[in-house]
């Protein structure tokens, strides 16, 4: 069973169709990329999956379960986490505290045990802190753990944004342009982290990115949107040879190089 099934999803704002009868699926454990020109509907699709938008029509299933109608936090509890294109961190707080906030949805202790910090709540706090420490080590952020996020360079802020999503221990992570605005060295680091979360941790990765070199190197499958419609779906090799995709987005030079 695919981990994510998007079937005939449409999204309309007044007279504008942001998504038009889009279908594709993700297999568990793969890196899947959604590409297309600016305004093609890529972020709108992530908003539909994460629960920020409600599609006009269609179905979205996670591990076979229909998730349309669920609140965003319910989808998170099922195993879906998201890092945003526009950084949405608490800049006055440290890296450590931002990641700890990402664990709150997993807290199970009640108001009394949580408030008094007794018994189960104390044990739970230890477990959550260990998970956060593992994310800090995984993303190589040990030296900035106590640094206020607002003082960090842009590339490290993007890393913290991804780290907060990873702190939720997701089965599926949605990454909206995680390399936007980065230099080549920062992109190489992020590509390595994406491969490691996929290969070492078994996380299914849903990636939106404009760097076609990165997309073609990392992706197992790719879907292509143009004006809200799906115009291609397949392996990187199939996408590079798709005439409609070449005309709308890749260009002749991308295919022949």
C-alpha cells in the first residue's frame, strides 16, 4: 500500500483553480519530488496534505486512511510533519527550545502530572528530550544548540526548520524548498541530510525544490505540475524525456546536457 495517495484533488479560490484533478502516489521509504514553474500549485498541494487548505474535491489517504477533514495536529499525530518554505521559527528562542516545541504534539501527560512534573510526565520529558538530542546530532547542530535562532545565518535557520519537523519522528516529511537561498556548500549538506533521513531512518520524503540537479539526483519518483494540472509522473529518467514537461518546465538544454 502506498504511504500517501492523492486522488483527483482540486482546489479552487473563487474563479481560480490552484489544483485541477491532480493524482499521484508515494511509496513508503522513497524520496518523491513535486516540481513545476512558480505558481504551478506545489505549495498549495502541501497545504492540502498538511491540512491548511481543504480541497474542493478529491481524496488524500495516508497509510490507507482518509485524512481530509482532519485537523492539522491530527495529521501530525498520524506521522506527517512539515517544514515550511518561509521560515516559521521562534527567533527569540534557542535552537534547542524550538526543537522541543516540535515535540509538544506528542506529549501525553495530563494537566495535573504535567503541571506538577511528577511520575509519568517526568519520564516522558526525558524521552522527548532524548529525541530532540538525536535530531541535533543528526543535523550537526551541537555547537548552536543554545543559540537564539534569530542570530543564525539563513542556511542554519533552514536546518532548524527541518529539525523541528524531524523532532516529530514522522513517517512522512514534507519539505517545501529546503534549499532555497542556500549557497552550494549548504545545499550539499541539506542533500546529505535528506538522503540520510531517507536511507538511515526510513522516512518517506516529499520534496519541493527548484534545483533540478538536486531533484534528479535525489528523487525516486517525480510529479510535475503546470497551472495546477499534473503533466508528468515517473522516474527522473522518464520525466527528463517527457515532451510536455520539457516544453513547460525543463527546457531542451536540461535534457540534452
